[in-house]
């Protein structure tokens, strides 16, 4: 049986008037890998088997009640044929074994239901893992000029939406499971008494159509509002936590609390409405369904004076409705939930569709020079930042890049370290052009020290290693070269905590950790992007002397505003308005 044939369950969605699931299914077909599709096929077969078990569990009750209440039925018809075929001679023994068999079957049914639920949820949450990991990989693979134009709250929200997509998939599987169960039980009810079944169908079908229309209209709207509210919650938190000092300094707590409260109110309102809509079908369906059944009994009593002859049928209908109505309620609840979460799927689908570039580690050697040939650069939005930049850096050079703010110095350095790619022109290393195939190898040759060193809340060693292979000797050497090892030995050594953002260290100590991070992998090139501009003159001079000392055998590129910072550089490149004004 082919995948496409199985996936044509959208025919069921047509019958149920829930066509909005079709675009959900189409997007999931594109997003899900082959491995998950094969698992889904297995789940669909398990779903079919579950429906058979559920239907059999209901249908076997009526015969048992019939023979238990009237053992003489074993003397005639189909019951007598089964009685003789199984070799029974005692009616009591037959009824006893029949009852024990039903009990054993229901134990098996319960075990299968638990196993099925486990497999179903494991599949759904493994799908979340797949989406979340691949989204995270997508975000980390975005071109830098795309990344800087995004709000990081969007990425946090994207991972949350990935979990919602797994819930949508779970909803669809449960809809399919309940739909098959309902259809099988419905067929059984038609066989037992098609007139009563038809009456129930007409009344309940009309009610279900109205409920679905109300649910879909409102759940999609509330889901979009909730997604926007969750995004705003993340955004407010990022802004306030990352500027905590200024929030307290400017007494802006009330402003951020108000924005946070507005965002949570939006989410809360949406969830309240969605939850209320989800509870509505159960109350209506159960009330009307069982009222109809009781009404039928009363009608028979009123007309015939006794309902004894149809007690087994009524019991079967009661049991069938007891199973069908919760299934329909679950289906409608899952329809409500899928509609509510549909916006999450749209977001995940859009994020998965974003273009990323594969970058490789083809070898690059740096023995002679780096050349910029008519390099220009422009962000996705805005004017050209750099125009026709051409110059050369020889191995071992100590190059200073100077110029006023906004002249393009930092953008030039981002091109040099391989974070940006030229919009036009080329960059050559020993005559080999830097491109997507070799950019990883080039970045590994560079030690970068930015103006603002971000230290995450962990130990000094983890902040210096920063995901590279751990080597204690190299680590201590880098810290010693950065002139901070003596300070660390007086504390907890390599396990010295730094606090979030390095709050437990001074500005100079943070810079030295940043220098050690840059030196850890013994780079060929050291790049300083105004790395000491936030420090006072005395500490800046001291740290720059240390950098020049450890960079003696390396190529050094220094961006600085203060001329005293670059006085030991052998060459100076002056930038202004995105062009080179002079090279000395």
C-alpha cells in the first residue's frame, strides 16, 4: 500500500466538513522526513486495529446480555449454532465462559490502548524533537546579515511553535483513530436497527455541523492571537532582562510589567475561549444523544406498555453511544485544537522554507597574504555600507583600521573574519577565493575579540573553550597569555564562575577571558574590534600591551577610535563613509 494512498484520508475530512485540515496535511507531507512517514503508516495500521478492537468490545455486549438474561435463546438460531460448535452441554458453563472471555478481552483491550497511546505520543514528541532541532540548525545557519535583522524572540517562539506542530500531528492521528472507530460502530448500529440509527444520525449530524462551524471560525482567530501574544511575552522578557540595569536605573519596571501583562492577557483570553469551545461539544452531544435514547424507551413504553423485548438493543445502543459520543467529542476537541494551533504550523513551515547556505571546510592556507579586490557590501535593507574596497594584508602585518563611527570599520572586519560575504568583489587568501566551500576552515584560523564580551553563566573554562575540544594544557596556556591565570588560581581556578554576562568579573577581567577565548585554538590572525574602547586608558594600555606581546608571531588587525591604541601597528588603514581614504 503506497504512502499517497494512505494519506488520502483527506476524503474523511471532506465528509466531516473539516477541509481546513487539508492544507495542514499538505504542509506536514512536505515537512516530515521519510522515516517519520513510515512510522506514521505503522501508526495508521495500529489505529485501524484499535478501531476493530473497540467495535468488537461494544458489539459483544449485546449477545452476552441476551443470553445472560434469557438462557433459552441458546436453544435456537445463531446462538444455538455457536453453543454446539464450541461443544458446550451446559448453558451455565457457556454463559460463565462467555463472561470470562469478555473480561479477558477487555483486559487485552486496555493493554493495547495503553501501548497504542505510548507509541502515538512517542511519535508525536519525536516529531517535536526533529522540528525543534532542525529549526535550531536553520537559525544557526542563517547568513549573518539576515540574522542581525531578526528579533531573537522570533527564534525562541519558533521552537515553541515546533512543539505545537507535534501536537497538531497528534490531533490529526487521534481524529483518524476516533473517525474509524465511530464509522465501525455506526455500521454496527445500522445493522442492529437502521431506523433508530438514521434518526440519531440526522439529529446529531446537524448539531455536529453547527458545532464545527462555530469552532473553526473562532479557534483559528484565537490561535493567531495566542501566537502573537507568546511572541510579545518573549520579546518583553528579552528587552527587560538584557537591559536590567537600565530598567532599574530609569525606574521602567511598571512599563515592562504593563507590556508583559498585556501580552499574557492576550494569550489568556485566547486560551479561555479555545478551552470553552473545546468543552462545548461534549455537553451538547451527551445531553442530546442520551436524551434521544431515553426518549425512545419512553416512546416504546407509551406505545407498547413494555420495553422488555428491546432491552438488549437499548443496552447495546446505550453502550455504543457511550463510546461514540466521547469519540465524537474528542474528534471535535482535536479539530478545535488543530485549528487553534494551525498558525504555529504556518510559522514553522515558513521558517523551514528560509534559505540557508551550506558551508564547508575545504582547506585554506595562509602563508602569504589576504587580498580584498573591489569588495562591496550591502545589508538586505539599506544603502551600500562598503564600496570598492581593495587592499592587501601580508602575513605578520600589524594593521590598524581607523575612522569615525559609521565609516564601515566593523563591517570590514566582519568580512575579513568570514561572517559576512561580499555583495560584490572577492576576497583571496594566498590567491584562493574565500567561498562557501572553504569558509569554515578560514574562520578557524581567526581569533576574534569584540568590544563586548558575552560570557554565559558557567565556569571560566567553558567560556574559553566555547564548544571546542577541551584541552586543559591549552586552556591554562591561553589564560596565562591573557594574564588572568594568576587571578583565577587565587579563586576556583578553571572552575571559577563568571555569572550571566560575566557579571561577577570586572570589565578588564572579562576582556582577558575574551582574549583567552581568542587564543585558545592558536589562531593565525588576531582581530580586535574596538576590544578595549569601553575600558579606561590605564587598563586599555595594559591590555593592548599584552595583546601586542602575545600577537608577536601572528597577523594582527585592530579597529580602534583612539590613536594611542594602535600606535604599535606597522600599517594604518583609514575608513570614511564606506570607502578607504588612505593606507599608511
